[in-house]
C-alpha cells in the first residue's frame, strides 16, 4: 500500500484543512521541536488505528473548538488517500472522524468515532463503504501495520528480546516465510493420521478377548491427552502473562532509563548473564557418549589388557617352540638316514657347521686332535664334509612338512600393536579424565551459582533505584511496590512455566508408553496395514514440522545478511561490528528470535553508542521491509514505514548519508526529522546541508507566528513544500 | 576377528532395556529425556558386556527361541557414524576381542594346525561375549528397577564405574 496523500481537518494543531502529498519512496517532513511533527505522526497513527486509547480523546483543534458557539459542533478528521501499489489508478480513501460539540458549560463533548472509506474505481465511480476499518485491514493488515510505525529512536528497538519473549520478529518472519502454508499441510497430515489411528483402534475393538484391556488403555491415554492439552493451555497462558509482565517491567525500567547508575547495573547484569552462558557451555554431562568417544568404557580394562598380552605372548612362544621342535625332530630323523651310508659314529651334523668351519680355519681336526694343513688329505676330507653338511641342511629345510597350516596369531600381532599404541595411555588416563570432567562441571556450576547470586543482588539494587526515581513521594512508593510485585510475579510465573513444561514432558512419556502398548494390541489383532499407514502419516507430519523450522532458519539467515548489508551502508567509515540474529528455544519449548550486536570476533559489542544502536535497529527494519518486497511466489504489497525522529543521535553527515541510502531501498518511507532546521530570530529555516539529500517530497512544518505556548488556541501548524 | 558373526541376547531385554535405552532413529531430544542415551543397540550391548566383564560375571543364554539375534555384524559396528563428533569403533571392537580371547578356552595351536576350525573358535568367542553381556544386562535391569525415577546419564556412568569385581 502507498499513502499518496494525507488530509487533516482540525486535528490538534492542524487547524482547518491541511493536505500533504507523498511520493512512493522517501518523504521527509522537517520541523523543529514543538512545531507539529509528532502531532502529524499521531494523526496518521490515529487513522491507522494505532494510537493508544488515552491519546485518542483530545484530537480536536483547540483553535477550531474555541471558535464554536455553545451548542455548535465541528469535525475533526484525518483521511488517507491510498492505492494498493504505486501508480495504481484505483484509489481508496480511509477516513476517521469525530464530531465535537461545545457544551453549555463551555466544555467539549465528542461523538463516537466514525470510520469510513471511499473506493474510487478505474471508471471513476465512487463507492462509499461504511466499515472503513475493514477496508484498512484489507489494504494494510494489522500484522504489518503494528510494525510499520516508529515514534522516536527508542521505538526502533522492537526486536529487543531481553524483556522476555518479545515475539515481534517471530511474527514478522512467519509473515514472510511459507511456514504457515507448510503448517497447513502439516495439520492436514495430522488430521489424516488421527483418522487412521481411529480406524485402527476401531478394528482392534472387534476382538472381544482383548477388548477390555484395550478400552482401559485407550481411556487412560485419552485422559492423559486431555491433561496434556490443559497443561499446554496453562503453559501458553503463562507464557503470555510472562510476556506482558516483562513488558510492564521494562516500562517501569524506562522511568529510570537515562540514569547512569541504572544502566551500569544493567550492563553488569548482562555481563554476568553472558558469563553464565559461557559457563553453561563448559558443563558437559553426555557421559554415555563419553563412554565411547572418550574411551571411558575401558576404565577397568588394564587387567584384561595385561592378561591378553600374557596369554598371547605365551601362545606365540608355544607356537615357536612347537615349530622348532618339529623341525628339529624332522631334521634329526633325516640326519640318521644320511649317517647310515657315511661314517657310522657321527651324524652328518656332528660336528656342527660352525665347528667344522672353525676346524678348517685353524687347519686342525678337533675330533682326533691332529693337524690338517691346507692341501692335506685330512683337510680335504673336512672340507668335503662341510660341503655335504651345508647341502644337507638346505635340503632338510625344503623337505620338512610344515606343522602349522594357518597363522592367525601373526595376523593378530599387527592389530595388537595398533591397539596398544592407540589406547594404552588412554586406559591409564580414563579415571583422571572422568575426574577432570566432574571437576570442570562442578566448578562451572558453582561459578554459575555465584554469578546468579550476584545477579540477584544487582536486581535488588536496580529495584531500589527504580523506586528512587519516582516523580513524587507518593508515586515513588507505589511505583516501587508495583515494580517489586511485578518482579515477584514474573519469577513465580517462570517457576510455573518450568513446572508445566516438565509435567508435559512426563505426560508425553506416559502417553508414549500407553501408545506402544496400544500399538502392540493393534499388531496382534492384525491391523498391520492400518498401523503402517498410520506410521507413514505420522512421519510425514513430522517431516513437515522439520521443513517448517528449516524454512524459518533460512529466512532468519537472509534477514541477517540483508541487515548487515544495510548496517554496513549506514556506517560506511566507522567501526561497527555485526548483527547476529538467531532462533532460540524458550523455557516453554516455543521459539523466539534474538538480535545481538557483536564484534567481528563474535563477542558481544559492549556499550555501543546510541547512534550505532539506532542503526542496528534501522538496518533490521529496512531489511524486513526489503524482504517483504522481494518476496517471491505471490503478489506481495509493500507497506509504508513511518518514522518520527528516528535518527536524533546521528550527526548531520551521517544523517544525509543515511537518508540517501534509505532512498535506494524500495518501499515508501515517511520520516519526520528535527535535523536540518535552525531557528533564526524565531524563524524556522532549512539548512543548506539538506540540499544534498535526495527524496520524493519534502516539507517544512512550522507554527504560524506569533503564538503563545501557554494558549493552545493560538497554535496552528503550517506545511510548506520544499 | 569375529568374521561375519554377531552376538545374540536374551529376548526379555529387548523391551525392558534395548528399546527403552537406545535412540535408534527416533527423535533424539525426546528419547534422551526418557533415558535413552545409547545411540544404537550395539552401544548398549557393549555397555552390558563391559559391565559383565568388569564384574567377572558370565551368564549362559537361554535356548535359541528365547534369544534375539543381533543382525549387525561386529565388524560393521560404528560404520554408521557420519558425524565428526563421534569417533570410530575400531578400538572398542579390538578390546571386545581381547577380552573374549582372554576368557575363552580355545586350543589355538590346534586351530593354527587346522585340527580345530576357526569357525568353531569364533563361535566360542561370541558365546563369551554373549555371556558377559547377559550377566551385565541382568545387573542393569536390577538397578533400573530399583530406581523410582527415569535413569539419567549419571546413572549409567555410575553403574560401570562401580562394576569392579
């Protein structure tokens, strides 16, 4: 939707009729403090039905009211001239109006609000629609509208989840993702699954033998299902209450928002919370996984290892001995055979080879203790005997049949060496490793406890401080009491939430147990086909659930990338860090989205200045808007974003840089700024720097001079096109 | 080492232990909250085996019809792990073998000679594994039943650290 024009009639300081025409991209309304910017912003909010109820009652122009005689009436109205898309020729006018009367006592009385709409067709026909609000909802759905307006710099911080479960970003992401569509399918499958289950159960009932048991199982399961539903309702109710409470608490805290001490306390709490998160990571209790991954399962294995080694070594030795004995036995048998046709007294291997060689070297026969010089007959005899022995040994080795056909033990040897290399030291250090893990866990837990105690103290200090900032003695006491009671309520609600969550877990476990019993009966009674269909359907619905979450995460990643791109553009030459957007699970099991401003190394950005904080918020808002327009697959209307003084903390250079960047992002933006104006001798002027800003339309809002701030009937804002 | 053989276990532990304490493809988070911390059946079998081993308890299995066969061969244990977080199972397979080897009466020299078949030797090793695991399961079930609340990871760790003869 595009706002082409806003027409005001007697709306607060906009006396009489005022029209402001907007372009499809960037529109800037300049004005010094108190000259009517915020009133214009509120006028647009009023017609968009986004104004607080307590701001709604005094909408009429004091000047117009002042001109009325007793009994006369006037009209306050704001009309938006809009089209679905830029350049569309089919127009809609949404009008909100109130009639005001001057009572005999001079007081004011308002009629009820009237919401109307006019539809101008292509053919130029005008149709009046009495329910203007439904036309508005059709053109600019509430889900988008609520995130389209930002009053002041702090309002940009819609994604801060530190207050406890702000769902803004979750809601927005859901709008942009196909998650809802997927959920529809998931629901359809869930329904079919339930029907299949029903059919299966009916079939099982027909078997009378087990009917009674079956019925009691079903009724027990159904009552648990009812209980779980009730607990879920309580859970969701409590979550809602918690969200509200957190908002209230954060409202209270805003009272002291500018207090330095208060901020310091907040920082101190945050830094402790961060430390707790880090310590949480140190706690590892996956002991079963560690049994295998850290070899804890071998904690008492040392004895087995030693026993194995002993047994294995003994076996290998036995094997070698047996082999040696076998060879010797065979060789001896062979030698006896050779000896029978040579010298009768000695076997072929007596003396042995070494002795024979020794005798030849020394030229002595040590058998008969006589010299045998080289060339002598005795020497030649010894030489031929050695040759015969060598030949015989070679022959014997070839001829002896092998004792062992297999060598499984040798195959094991390699594995054994590898095993010893890899685990021996692990086995010995396992007990230490377990102790170390326990020490780590205990110290992290105690560190967390200390930090939590410190946080409790800091929170208490904070509460004292909140009390100290009340406007008067009375409100001081009541604010403090209220704040304290809200804090108490929140902590109680959090406890309840945990309780419900654990109850639900327990019920689920019981139900699973009952289901498996029911399933067994179903299988017994031959409903396998139905059982199978049911299982398939169940797994399909689970798959859809998974896809839904993946889709959600993909969109978050996209949002993070786009936000960072815009963030970089806003802060071109300055140190800025990065925006991190992540999904996390709440205590209740629901998901929430957290935004964090981090340094490039991933650590939290401590104490960013206001202008940097603002640009983080703006970057995300712009990224969301950009995503809305680039959404594929269906015609997706873009919606205007309306800001009142969003960049007060920016300096002029950064402001113009920012506005020019904003112009390049598609979609309509309407911005009210106090920058670029100066007052000279009571006259409001636009500064030269504004010339470097490019936009579709720009206006200067200023009060008609002279006026008296004490007398509202003298206040009248005029709009001048620049 | 174990060829293509795999151990069996007493059927009564299928429902009371295996299905309860192993994740086996279900939703991990959910099953863990119910006490299922073992990723696979073979992890649980190993756990039972080491408990029996450390307690030096063996318990014969009932007749075949009362057994559940373990289709996953020991050689392939751990092969289904794809994540970098979990390490391989080679070491634990060899530890299993060493323990079975040590505690099984086999005349290995006769096996090497070919007088006794390797197949019958491996069958004996598997029987040893099964018997230690069986004793381990009996002990685990007893301890689980003594408990009033769902077993947590600490429970499983404590059982094995205290399992020493």
